[in-house]
């Protein structure tokens, strides 16, 4: 079995919200992976369990990763690094704002070394991170490069495990009856979670169909990315099956990555008010909005809540007019 360090608080609950079911018109079971931990919570923590085990086995002293300026993944990596006595180096796309908030505030709080880069430099992120790892090795703080979103075959194994966890919860009667779900719906940003869920869903007999809702790029891009990650996973663990059927939707991205439309923002506010379930404007809000607009509607759905609360807290001015 592939080595793993325990970082996440597991199992996360599966919950159902009457008001949400009524509104969406489906039986929606919410897998609360926004509750995998404290400030480090979210889907990235399950991937980091495998990635950090590999980093430590190789003697790394610095975790190097990248993302947008408000990256949830970079924040989770920085907090985990501090917890494991490692350093973190984050390449973040964009510019440092005058006031730190959300993920960026947490990155700085735990002492991450932050380097901001332009969108052009971001395209060469893999080379940038590799160079940094090499120079850190010279400084006796060997670096370990974690790709964007922790999305490679190793990280994605975290979601095979997550689906095993849901299958066990279903067996225990915690997801209503024991039928499979008609679909699993989740936000998709770098593809690793979708890849892990799709392989795990088939392995655990949880659902025949997985519906990743793209928050950036498009369907053909993610088809390639997810297929690559799935083949990496199956190279690491040849006992893994093929992925379940994937229906990648790219019509719910809103105006741009990180920016929700007025309709999506109103939706997120309404969900918060009716259910107390907090979605974020970058990922989970768009994914739930996608689920609400699926046609035909699946009768019984597993919605994966992947986290993102710090990103919500960094959008006070964008949300302000809707409150
Ligand atoms: C990173 C992230 C996602 C997307 O997961 P990927 O594995 O990158 O596709 C979804 N939701 C939240 C809150 C995230 O931080």
C-alpha cells in the first residue's frame, strides 16, 4: 500500500439538508470535505497525505507548490509544512494586495515563503519550481515539488480512499438507503480530485457517473488532464480499475476563474441563508449552481464539498452588494 501520513480528520460527515433537497429537486447528500481539518481543511488535505509522505521519505525539508494568489491548495500546503516542521515555498500567480486576507493571510501567518509571479511566468511553473528545488538542495533544505492543486497520480489516491470512506458510510446506513448514487458532482480546477473520485467511485461501486464542474479551462482540456492523472494512478497501483463515466461540464465557469456571476453569487447567498451550508465563490458555489441547473436532474446525488472558506472570506467586497 502507498505510504500516507495522517493529516485529515476522518471520516468527514455526509449530510442532507431538507431545504436544499426541496430547492434543487434531488436527494442531495453532501460529503463534507470542507471539514477535513481546521484552517488547513478542504480537498487538498487528502492529497497531501500521500504527497507529504513521499516528500518526507525522500528527505525533503521544503514543500514547493504553486497556485493563484488565493490558492486553497497553497494555503493547505503551507499549514501542513509548518505542522510537519518543514518549510514552504509558494509561487502565487498575481500580486500581493495591500491588505492580506483569506488564504494569503494564513500563508503568511504560518511563515510561508511567497513569490508572486505573472501569468506568463505561471505557464512555466513546473520549470520554476524545479529550479527552486535544485537551488534549495544546494542550501541544505532539499525541496519537493507538489504540482498545482496536488493533482498527480499520487495525490489523487486520496480520493480513491475518500470514496472507500463514503462506501463504508453508505454500508452503515448513513446515506439513506444503500443504492448507488445516480451521480457524484464536484468542482474541478486541476483535475486531481475528479480523477480520484472517478476511479474510487468505480472501485467502491458508489456511482456509475461522475460530473466534474469545471471552474476554469474547458471540457476537452480536462478530458486530457483527468485521463493522464488516472493513468498515473493506475501505474502506481495496478489493482485500480478504469474511471467511472465522466460528464465534464464547462458551462458554469461564470465570468472567469475566481469570479462568480451575479446569479451565482445570489445563489451562494441563498444556500447559506436557507441551509447554513457555506459555499465559496471560486469552486463549490459554481459546482452547486451547476447541480441546481442539471437537466435531467439526478434523483440521488453525492455532492462533494471541497472546502474553500478562506477564499470566500477574501471576497468581502464582491459579496457585499448581495448581502
Ligand atoms: C482545489 C479545489 C477544488 C478543485 O480540486 P482539483 O483537484 O484541483 O480539481 C475544488 N474546490 C476547492 C475548494 C478547491 O480548493
